[in-house]
């Protein structure tokens, strides 16, 4: 039976974590889009946004997994 290297084990774990996180992000986005449209339609044009324009957009957690995989294979 072939053995896996430590790097392959970590890469497999990162890949699984990435996929799970990506699915969770997609589901959250779908939920937010559905909630936003219901909220906006009930508030009309007077609804206000909770986020300010000065807030920086935070990269999705899935990007951190991709970065970690890239770092793993860059060495």
C-alpha cells in the first residue's frame, strides 16, 4: 500500500476544507441574496445599508485555503 507524504496529507486536508468552505460561502451568498431581496422589497426605497462604503471588502475564507495550498507547493 503506497504511503502518502506529509505534504500530500496536508494538501488533501486543505483541499477538503477549501471545498467545504466554498460550498458554505455559496450557500450563504444565496441566502443573503434571498434575504436582501425580501428585505429591500418590504423596505421600499427608504431601506438603508448596514455596511458603510469605507469598509474594506474582506476576502473570502476560501481564498486563504487557496493561498495556503499555493504556499505548500511553492517550497
